[in-house]
């Protein structure tokens, strides 16, 4: 270790830049683990909410934890880079990297803005840690940016990808499967080990890597998950052609521990702010690196996934005897997955908008995502409850598998609709039970 470098404090003071799904959860959880944390955002409205103890999005368990750590005085929020630079020993960059408009590549403007806003204030040796999902090669560029713009020439960078799932963000952050520490020096490693001491002490595996590997681990993991989902959805297409049942197929192959049952739920496919844009950004980066052939299968993964949305529309159309015009359709689900209010690249809303364009009278209900859906899809109609959505419907489409939809009684819902037609876009209902109650039941990859 560099003898001139300060040793890692037992509990480094932490800043978290970007208070979205990732940053807010990280900030709150680090405070819960006993660290002093300051969160920074450039969005004043978001800061007002957080300061008032309100999480600006739906994430189970997070509001309670925010209230708790704010009460303990270990977490506060600011919009001042000067303030966080003065305060923190370790800065986590947690800003978003959305897909660039009209391109496959990731938009790095928020990452670049975070680094260039922070750097001029760094006048003592600290560690800056990238957590955002970025194309390989970004860390090296950010390291150069810090070297050229930070007054202190000893500032170091690390890359520490995050694997939390929305809906399980608190659990995943406090008890991660693994910690990936992309570092250049032992000093940086020691800082990160001090930051993650409670997790490491409780046995979380640590994988030490270089920058490029740390960046790639994240996109490789999400690409693998996306591939697994598209694999089972491809099997669903074959099942439909052969009369087989993809849910039984998944159960059977999933018993093989080498394959595993998780992420083999066939249906409407993946959406959200991560999987779709991460595989596309990976394709774009691989092209730049001259290794596009290595990930050309990801084009197919994306195509299979998008075909599922078209297939659900077709299934609905078949149940409506070929025409959507003026048919009442209840769409159950707007979030990209249950236990989230996130509608980024939501398969459910994509389908709802598509059938709306075909002339259907669509009524959408979601337990948490309606406010977000209204903003992005102002032309769709929204219901206040599942029962309101299905009233007088010619077709019910279950597109996000919230618990309350899985538990619906076919008899009860059957008394509200005009026609007992249902498309189970997530393969979560019992076909026998629904058919016994007089429903025409259709799903993806099963009869
Ligand atoms: C995903 C990864 O699972 C996280 O590990 C990662 O940290 C995160 O992206 C990220 O990059 O930030 P998330 O987007 O929260 O997490 O959601 P997932 O649980 O992965 O689900 C993604 C989509 O796949 C959802 O639309 C879900 O409905 C769909 N899915 C999932 C299926 O269609 N079938 C399955 O079997 C599983």
C-alpha cells in the first residue's frame, strides 16, 4: 500500500450521487448499516420529497427504512457538489444510463455530468466509485477525467456494479449475492472493504477485478438473464406449434441444477429500465470493439422478446373474433413487473397502446404504476380498481403478474365482464380453474 495514503477509516463517510431506484436504495441501506451518508441529486422536487421522508417511487420496505435512518440522523440530502466533496471519503456515482434516442448505445451524459461536477471539488484523496451500468471502457475515461479535473492528483476510482432487482431492492442491497470490486490499488480495495464491511463479515463473496471486468460483469449478468427469458419464450413458440406446455417444460428442465428454474417464466417477456437497454448497449459497444459477432445472438434475444408483445396482441384479437374496434378491453398491469411502479419499456403498456391504436376501448389498472402510466400514455384510459377495469369488458388481459391479479376469482370476475375471455400474458393463472368457470382462456406457450 502507498505509505502516504490515509488508511481506510473504520466507517468511511459516504456520498451517493443520483437518487433514483439505485441511488436512493444504496444511500438508505448504507445509512441503515451505520454509515453517515449524504445523497445528492440535481432534481429539486425529488430532494424535497426525500427530505420530507417520502421515497419518490414504489419499492417495498424502503419508505420505512428511509424514515428510520433519517430519524437516526445518518442520512441527509443536498444538491451541492461542494458539500458532498467536503463531507465524504467515498463517493458512489449511481446516475442512470438510459438508451440513447434512436440508437442502441447507452447515453452516458449523466455519468459524465456527475464526474465533471464532482471532480473540481476533490481537494483531498478520496475514492470515487462508479455503480452505474456502463459500456466497457467508461471507467478508464472517468479515471482520466478525475486526473485532469480534480485539484488533488491522488483521487482514485473504483467500479462496483450493482445487481439489485426492483421490488427486492432493500433485500438485494443489504444481502447481495456477491460484491464485485473493480480496483486498481490495494488502497481502493481497502476503502471498499471498509464500506462493505458488514456484508463481507456476514460471508458475502467478494470478486476483485480490474475495471473492464467489473463493467462487463454487469452487462454479462443482465445479458444472461435476458437470454434465459428469451430462451424459454422461444420454447413457448415451439410449444404452441406442437401442443406442448411451456410451464411444464420449464418446471422439468428447471429441476436440473445446471439450468435452474428461475428466470424461466415464459410470457410477455422482459421490460424495465435495465435488461432491454443493457443488451442493446452491449451490442453497440461490441460493434465498436470489433467483436459484434460474439454477441450477435443478443439481437435474437431482443427480437424474441419483442415478438411476445405482438403475439399477445394476436391472441387477444383471436378471442375478439378478429376485430378490436370498439371492444372493451381490461388491461391488468402497467408496471414492467409486479411490486414496482416502474413503467420504463413496460411490455404491458406497450401492448395496451398497440390495441388502443387498433381501435379498442382500453381500460388499464395497476396497483402502483397508474400515475407514471398516465404521464407517459395520456391517451389510454385508466381504472381505479381491477373490478372497475373489467366491468363490461369483452376481453381481460393479465399483463403484469401482481399478486391481486393472480388471486382473482374467475367466478367473481366473471359476473362483472360482458364476455368471459382472458389472455394470461404471464402464465400465472390456473387454466383448468378459469375454464371451469366458463372462461375462454389463452396464454403463451400452452393450450
Ligand atoms: C434486472 C436484474 O435482474 C438485476 O440483477 C439488475 O441489477 C437490474 O436489472 C439492473 O440492471 O439494475 P430488474 O430490471 O429490476 O432487474 O427486473 P427483473 O426481475 O430482472 O425482471 C426484468 C423483466 O424480466 C421483467 O419485465 C420481468 O417481468 C421479466 N421476466 C423475469 C420474465 O419475463 N420472465 C422471468 O422468468 C423473469
